[in-house]
C-alpha cells in the first residue's frame, strides 16, 4: 500500500533523516581525519624525537672518535724516534688526553711486535698501554699480550683497517681492574702500506648513552632503547635486557619485521605491534651513522598508540555532541520553512488539477508574491498557461489548412512548441514531397516513352544511314523541345581518311549544311569524339551558331554533344542546341538512347557495306560471263545469308520483351561485385548462384588484365551514370559463345548510381552467320581474282 503524505510531513520525514545521515557522515569523516591526522602528527613528533636523539648520540660518539683518530694520526711518527723514546712520548700524550676528556673510561693501544721489533718474526704478539680510572685513581699498565696467539676480539680488531666501533662487551680484558662495565671501543687502526701496525682505542661506557636514552619520553608510557649494529641492546630502561640480542628479547617482532637485518643495513623503519598485555605500541628505528664507520647503530622508541590517540578521541566526542545539537536545530528550521511553503503550493496544486483535466483558459492565472522560488514557479505556471493558449490557437490554424501560419517558441527548450512546428514542417514537407514525386514520375514516364518511341524509330529506319539520321535528329529535337540539332556519323570507308560526316541537321543555316566534314580532334565534335564524353555548355561562343526566324536571329543559351558509342568506339555524335538549359534527366536520356543509336548505326553500316559488296559482286559477275553460273550461286548464297541476317536482326528487336526469359541478367554494386544473377546466366556459364554472388567483374573479364586503363575508364563511365556495351567471345564447356552485354546504371532519386544492370544476349548464331558470310565473301573475291587472272592470260594467248 502506497503511503500518502503531505509536503510538510515529507519535508520532516526525508530532510531531517537525510540531514542526520549527512551529519553522521560529515562528523564521522571529519573526526576520522582528525584522529588520523593526530596519529600522523604524533608519529611525526615521535620520529623527530628519535632522530634528534640519534643526532645527539652521534655527535657525542663522533667527538670521541675524532679525538682517537687525531691521536692515531699523530702517533704515525713512531719511526722517527727510538723505541724507548717514542714509548715515553706517547705515554705522556695518553695521560694528557685522558686527563682532559672525562668521557673516556679507558685509553689503550696495541702495537704489533713485528712492526716495532726487528727481531720479532711472528704474526702475533703485541705490546699494549692501558690507562683507566679506578675509584678516582688513574691506573697505568703496559704489558705484552697475545704472545701465544691473538684473542678472537683482537683478531677481529686487526682485520678491520679503517676506524670502527666494537660491539658492546663487558670490560674483562684488562687485568687488575676492580669493576667491570658494559662498554664499547672506538678503534682507530694504524696502517702502513696496507699493513696493520697497531691500534689506538678509547673505551667509553654505555652509561652516558643510557642517560640520553632515558630522557627520550615524548609521551606517557613511551621509552627508548639503543641497539648496536650487531643487534645487541646497548641501552634500555629494563637493565635485564642490556647486552642481549634484540632477536632474543623480541622474537615475535624479529620474525615479522626482520629487525636485526634492517639494523645491520642501517635502515630507517617503523612498525606497530601488540604486546603480551594486548597493548598496541608504535616502534620507530633510526640509524646512528658514526663517523666513517660501516657499522651503524640504531636508536628506537616505543610509544603506546592509545596515548597518541587520547586527544583525538576527546575531539571526536565533542564533534558528536555538536552534531546532535545541529540536528535538533535543523529539525526546528525545517518545520518553520515547510509551513511557509505549503500555503502557496496549495493554490498552485488546485490550478494544476484543472490543467491535468485538459481545461485551459486565459483567466486561469494566480498571483503569489513571496519573493522566492514559489513566486518564480507561479510566474512560470502563468507563462505556461499563456503558451498553451497560443499553441491551441496555432493548432486550430493548422487544422484549417493554414500551413504557413507563424508560431513563436516560448524558448529554445519549448519541446511542445518545437513538436507543433515540426508537425507543420512535416506537413509542408509531405506536400512538397508529393509534388516532387509527381515531377519525378513525369520525368520517368517521359524517359520511358522516349525509349519506346526511339526504339520503334530505330527498328523502322535501319536500312539507310541518312534516313535514319534525319529521323533520329528530327525526333530528338522535337522530343527535347530544342531549337536545333545535328548528327555526325563516323565515315571509315577509307581507313587512311577517317572523319565524321554530318548526315542530318534540323533548323541549321546554309553554312552549317555546307560544312559536313569534321576531322578527328576538330572543334567541339572532334573533342567529344576524342574524350568519349558528353559535352554540355551553357556559355556558347557568339559566332558558334545562330538561330534565325522571320522576326530576326539570336544566339542559343546551351549546347549539348553526346557521343554515340559501341564497344568503346565512337560511331557518331549528336549535337543539340537550345534556348533553354537542358535538364540532367534529358541528358541521361540522350546518352541511353545514344547506345541504341550507335548499335543501330553499326548494323546499318554493316548492311550498307554488304549491299556495296553485293553490287560489286554483281558487276564483276556480268563482266565474267563464263563464270556467271558460279557467281549466281554465290550471290544466291550471299542473299540467303543476308536474309538470314536480316531475319535475326528482326529477332533481336524483340529481345527486350523477352529479356528476363531469354537474356542473361547480372546486377553489380558500384564496386563491381555481383549482388544478383538470373538462372539464364547460371545456365550459360555452368555455375551455381552461391559461386557467382560476391565475385567481382574484374575477375571475370580478360579486359581488366589485358587493358586495365580501358577497363578503368569503362567502370568510371558507369559510376557517372553512363551506359556501356561490350561484345566478347568465351568458351563454356568446350563451346564458343558470343555475347553482347549492355551495362546500364540504376539511378536513385538523387541522381546517384546505386547499382549496375547487365543484360547479356547470346549472339552466337548471328555472329557465326556474320563470320561465315565474311568467309564466303572472301572466298568469292579470291575466286573472282583468279577468274580475272585467267581472263588476262586467255587474252594474252588470243592476242
């Protein structure tokens, strides 16, 4: 069941809990960051304290180390004195140093006998001087040591040829001392030519370092301790831990954090760990790099985490209390604000209920002056009512068919207004589309009727080139509603003198009729032949052509020349002159008709040439009476062949009606890829539809490889909307087949070619007849030549 609440209840129900959540998140976030920062600051203070203590210890030890190194450097003069003499000198120096430096627990040296006594030849044995205080009294001792071999500690000291500090040890090495302490030695070896000569050392007790360590207590419950490089605790509040390995005292931490290795390497590191009392402590280790030694010690501090976080926890509790007080104050404010919002909203709600029921009236306006967003909302509602009234008025005008009625949007975001304008524009567009569709239909009907008309003209006038030319140009000029027209046919009867001849003209003056011969490349006609492209000009030279009537003469506005092409050969050119510009669809129509005209011209020229050959054969037959019977038979055969060719020509005229049944049809996309093929084509080539679909024309025709330039031109013509034809021979299943193909681009509404229709006709029979006729004519001419030769020989014999 859906819970229905008033706005005031919703404000209290949603805002206050949301505010509580936000307060909790905000206070929690701030408190968490505060605790985190307090912990970070405490850690930083702790680390700085440890670092300062490390510096203090380093300074203290470095001062002693500097003294012992300086003393060892001074004693390198031992070779300049007699043994007894320099022994006295260094003894006095030792006394002076020991008296002036109260931090030294003991001062001692060790000289290898092999270095100072030429008679000593053993690798061990040394003489040692030692000074120390015992009960405030200075003790002095000189003795021979290691006479039977070096101790482990001294052997380790001898092996290090650079200043070094010993691991902590109890003072048991010197005999005669009453007390022993935990101390370390600062050693400065005497080295000559890389060989150990002796060592000067200060022994310092770790008590003075323990005093520094004991002072490090930045927080309650914290403590510090000192560790040698070897991991021996050298200073600690718990004296039981002294001189013990840190791994032994803190085995768990050693295993988890590898403390001994990090101290050995001189690393600066820290970690948190919980002790046996379940108290979490923070440990920080800082290395003490003493002079030039390679064995840094470390000082560490342990601080209880609870102590660090004490102040942060107090601040957190204060933040919670402040947050609760803020929530109570917010609840009171929300309650007061909600009351001021409800009254104006009630009025607005009543008005919206009227609108929700579809009621709209110019009197539906309210006035609220609160000076806030509610007043703005009221003004916006009033504006919406005004806008809806205007939209109703606009819709009524559209309903009455006034599609040009203007309507102003309330703003750029007026969705309903934009929809109404879009509806009006859509209606206008639909009306315009309907008009354009009618125009396109008229153009298509015009083209279809024209193709049918000229198809009939070409079928009826295919026996005489001049008659055919005249009928073509006359009907073209009339059908195109042009002013003038002419047709030029290729004359190649003399292979050495090929030109284009004006065979028919309409509405041209006498000068045009006289100039009937156009050479290759001459003028615009020659250019059209050379380029094999349509030429369309709307800026005709003034002296190119005039159109004369009884009222005067004038220059036309445009000129169109279309090549009549068959198998990439220009057989003629159609020239059209008009006062009006020629539309693109009319130019396309002429180009399409031009292909049929070229094909018919080719057939007519073949017929005329055949007639000429027949006439020549008849004349030669009359001159050679002796061979009359043979010639008559040849002529009869030739006539029969001609009749058969004429009959087949008639059959070809009906191919269009039976195209889908008797012709091979292939449809290509504009890249030359096959997208459809009919059963006739599959039957001819002996392939399946699956094998043919997707193949490219370039892979199927030899011209693509033999003459790629011509093939590229062939396909570019198709892409520009021009139709092309080709006649070729191929061998299928061992049988030669002649095919005549017409490639016609299919144009969309925008005039752009979208695919290519290829209609292929099997002309094997007619081509075979043509070839046979040619062979028979050739044989007849050969026989005639032989008869002429025979006649000449007979006449010579008679004479």
